[in-house]
């Protein structure tokens, strides 16, 4: 098995390294960017970033190896790198790098081992890779656009992407989104006729993210699972991160969110949103 490492995501975040690192170690702060709201998210955050339960310890010979992430620090010249790694089980490494001459900027990098033997990789798509990419972008948005704000999310997964003549994203008003340059304006007309405006923040082969402008700045990530992974058409998933909304306003956003995706689905198809 090769030990070659792959760089999954590498982004600049214009905040001090100490702030980024705090958002990797405090579970309340991790909740502002990691993953999305679903049953068990708090437990997942605790397992991944703090310590795993006894059932998930890794055995090496007759010893139990605790899969607690290992912290590290490396200083090279004027550059300091803080590391969080899972050496025994996942092999993932998160690095936060900063230089003396740019103390207010950090570089966030996630690397992972090769795909050899990985159950999350089907030959085309790696679910963990996609999760890290989205979470890293959500971290940047939380720190730069909504600093200090708690997050609530809405999500939907497994929607049939449709064939090339009748694509779900086209029906949802996101026609031509792949042709928009990073930083370009996005305007979508939802099935109910309302307009959605935003800025394209990033795009990768199997996902993209839009900063939405409205009642409050929110962040939309669209996952595009290819046909080879989910025949016959592939699937669409979406996560909306919202901040600073009171309960009545959040419920209004939830209702609009549900109507958006249900209205985009072909007649006879249903989605749990």
C-alpha cells in the first residue's frame, strides 16, 4: 500500500492562526463550520476532534491505541505550522500555517493518504474528501463573513440530478452556474418565481459554494455526485449555513428552502427537506 499523501483542500483565511486553531479545538466553535446539522453531529464532533469512544479505539496487537487526534507544531524560518493529525486510523492531517510578516493571515490545508483500501472511495468519488472541502470553505465563511456567530443549517441529499436535457440544477434556477467565474455574481430564479442573489466563492469538480445575500449573509454548498457513483443520473446534495436568525425567521427560511427543492423536482418525485 502506497503512503503517498493527497492535498484535499488548501485555502487562505485572513484571520490569525490562533483564531483558526481555536475553531479546531473548541466543540462549540467547531459546530460553526464543520459538517451540517443532523442527528449525531455533536457526537461526531467529539469523536473526530476530541476523543473517540472505546468502541472506536484502534487495536494494534494486544494494545488499544486511542484515536485521539495528535497536536503538533513546526517552526521553519518565519513560518509556524500547527498540526492536527489522526495517525492510527484515518491518516488525515489538518495544518494551519502562518508567517511572521503576515500575522493576520492563515493558510488552512488538509492532506489525506492515498485512496488504496479506502472504503469511502468508489473509484470516482471520496465522501470524506468532499466533506473536508466543504467544511474548510464553511470555516472560511464563518470566520470572515460571520465571525462570532452561531450557525444553523438546512440540508438535502440524494436528489436525482436529472439527465442532461432536464437537469435538477437548471430547474432550481442554477443554470449555467459552472460557467460563472470565481467571485462572479449568481442570480437564480427559484421555481416559485423569487430571486436568489449571491457570489460564487469556489468550485471544485464535485461541488461549489455560493455566498448568498439576503436577510443575512448565508453560505450554500452544492454537492454533485457523478453518474458513475450514483447511476443513472447522479445526485445533488445541498447545505445552507445560516447565521443570526431568530426562530421565526429561521422557520421562514426553512419553508422557502423546502419549497425550492420540492418545486425543482419532477412531478411525482418527493424529497425529505
